[in-house]
C-alpha cells in the first residue's frame, strides 16, 4: 500500500484535503467516492529517499525546506515517540497505532509521513526499517533504539526513553537559545541604530557647525570620517565582508580547520565549559537510551559519538569505543583524552563497577544538564549587561560628538 494526497468536494460543495492509504490511485478514488466525496486530484506521496545529502546546493536547500515543513522537529519527534509508546503499550499493533496517529494529526504533511511509515509496516517491514526511509527525521541512534526495542519485545519502553531523550534535547536547545537571544538581538538593534545615526543624522547636525567656520573637536571629526567612509564606500565594505564570510565558510568546511577551532573553543572560559558540558550530557543521555533499550555497548558508543558536535570530543569517544573493544573500561578510556568532565567519568566508572551503567549514565546526563543551566545563567548575567554597556558607550560617543561643538559655540558667544 501507498500514501496518497487528495483534494475532493463533498456533497455540500466544500473542499476537503487529506491523506489516505490505498494500493493504487484508482483505489484511492474509490475510497473517496465511498465516503461521498468527489475526487478532484489524487497524487501519490513522493518517496523520501531523496532526504540524504544532495550534491546540488539548490537541491539541498529544497530538501531542508521540505523537511522543515514536513519533517519532525525535536518537540514533534518527542510527541510522536510518546504517543506511539502509549498506543503500543496499550496493546495496539504497530500499524493500528500509526493509523491512530495519522487520524489525529492536524498537519497534512506530517500525516503523510506517518502514513508512509504505516504503509511500510503493512508491507511486512519492521518499524526500524520503515524509519530508515526518513534519515533526516529519524537519525541512526533513534532507529537503533527502535530496532533494539522491537527485538527485545520492549518497544514501548524504548519509545518512552526516546521521547524523554528528545524532550531533554529540546529543553537544552531552548535554554541555549534563550540565553543568547537577548544579547544578540540587542547587538543587532544597536548596530542598526548606530549605522542610521552615522549615515543620516550626525553629518547633517555637524554640517551646521562647519558652515559657521567652527573648529570641530577630534571626536566629532573621527565620527564624521567614519560616517563618510560608510556612506561613500559602504557597498565595497559590504562586499569585502561578504567575501570574508564566504572564505570563512569555505575554510570551515575543511575538517582539520574545524577540529582545530573546536579544540581551541574548549579552552575559552565559560564557553568551553558550556560546550564540554552540553556534549557530555548529549552523549551520556544517548548512551543511556541505547543501553537501556538493549543495544550492545560498542554499538551504543559508536552511535552516541555521532551525536557529539565538538570534533575532538567526538574522536575521543570513538577512540574510547576502540579501547573498550580491546578490553579497557569505558570510564578509563574516556579519561585518557582529558576532555570529559571528571564528575561524569566518576559516575560512569561507578556504573561499570556496580552493573548499573544505564542509571549512572542518566545521572551523568542530568548532572551535566544542571551544569549547562548554571553556565547559561552565568552567561546571561554577564552578556546582557555587557551588551547594554556597549550600546551605551556607542550612544555616548555619538552624543559627545554632537554636544561638544554646541558647548564650544556657547563659549564663543560668551
């Protein structure tokens, strides 16, 4: 069976749109007529094989936009996993649980995605194999956890862990965005206001004093020079900045450069600790989810390494997996890199000794989550006043550049 998107007219002349499952387009039209609908358009939902990386930048952009519209974000992925876990835990077969999700989802494109999953399940494929058709929505750790849950008969528990994992990642992303959004927004507004004052206001006001033959203070002359530079060569300045951004982006695509930048970033005060804590929390939570679902430890380490964003930490986790394969302890292998927080390593070592690795990984993830929250609070407390002070300093310079000639003029009049 396949999924078909339709547009039809009911008996009252109203337009109805949606997604249904059928073997062929003719069968889909027959279903619509059985419902009392007159089909106007019926088309098969396209296969999502094209979700993988594309060589054409335009195709990559189109894929990204399609996934933003039709894929699942972190919050939606958590809701999908939790609802599916509830239905499966209640004893519904996978296909019926997916059908229930199709019926209740108000978003047409997400209904199409879930309908395609159900079609693959009805064809006899495992749920994990159906999820593999959508790699941009369901990453490899997600699919591995589902596969482990299916093989162990604990699919509902695995889906519940995945929902908790997705919710925690969504909460972390929201915290980071919330901490950095205000200072960045304030900086952008300040840049726009100052640029407007420099180009449109300051030259006109200062021109009045120049027409009187008054000698301008050095701060006013410097500000006028900056305003003239922006006004006369603004286009070239913008082109140079764009070229610099393009060169930086090209350099950023080279893995050795990105690895060096990531390693240097770990040494930056506060920001380095934040990156270290966030990646450790992400890896520990992924490992706890995979190990709890029954995924072998070596496979879990390999999959968790793919979720770590900092490249030196990612490579350290992969090397730790190789050391574990040779018989070393996981905590000791991680400690060799010197990149992971000592508290997390002690918790992992305790879990290995006591046979409660899953629980200790969860505890390590929660501890690093609290560390991230504390660091974000510190960043917010530091960056917001600094941004306000920077804006105030810029405004003070402009005000002084305007007021100092006025003061000099008053003295001349006296």
